């Protein structure tokens, strides 16, 4: 399996959201070879939180004025939201960091990020059942690629647009070709 196909299953969702909504600021838990590069290429104001210093060092040459890298030496990365980033709001947050605290990050991002994208939501060992959706929030699962990617938001127009027939996903192997999904290809939970 090609590396991008194995680790980049969230890229179609991220590309779609970046292309179709006014995303200017992004917080990502877990610096990624593909997601971080995508965010940097779009010119958003990006804050990346990483626990692995060696992995983080690989991205220093790629950083820019719009990219803030935060090294958090333990897996409790959700503490960044009460520390370095306590007063910040985001248009989009990507939760793809340490396994043990992903659900905590999602819960703490409610009301702090307009759109929360979560990677690997098909795997129960992340304890996704511990996510508490406040009234008015929805979770939508994108199941076309495994591992799944989910979107959590209170922005009903985001859910409606993603579910509609207008969703345009570029394939991972041929970025010039567009494929349109039918309503049944994206399932809301």
C-alpha cells in the first residue's frame, strides 16, 4: 500500500473543507507528513502540536511565519488548550495525535474550533464513545476510506454541504481528477 494511502485517508476531507469553507486558522494535534504539508500549502495560520521531538525536528525547515510548532513532551496534548493556546479560537482543528488523549482533545475543542476533524474514527481503542457532543453539535463519519475520518461541528451548513451531492473529493492518486460522492457515501451518525 502506498504511504499516502495508508496514512492520508483524511486528506480528501481536509481538502474539501479547506476548498469550500473560510478556513484561516488551524490547530493540528499530531504533525503529519501529509496534513501539515497540505495546511502549509494553503497558507492558513497553523499551530501544530507534537509529542515526538525527533518527528517535530523534521518539520522545522518547512515552517513559515504562519506556522507555530509546539513541542509537548507527553501525551496529554489537550493541556495545550489550557496552556499555550488557552485564549485561541480556530476555524478548523485536526485531532490526529496521541491515541490516549484524542477523545479529550475533541471534547475540549467544542466551542473552540468551528470544525473538528478526527482521524482514525473506525478504531474503538481511541475510546471515541467518550466524546460528549453538546446540544447542537453533529458528528459525520466519512467512511469511503479506511481509516475513517469524522467531522464534528455545530455549523449545520458544513454538515449539509458535506452530505450534499456537491462534495468534491480529489483522489489521492490523481489530484487533477475530481470524483463526486453520492449522499449515501457519507454517513452521519
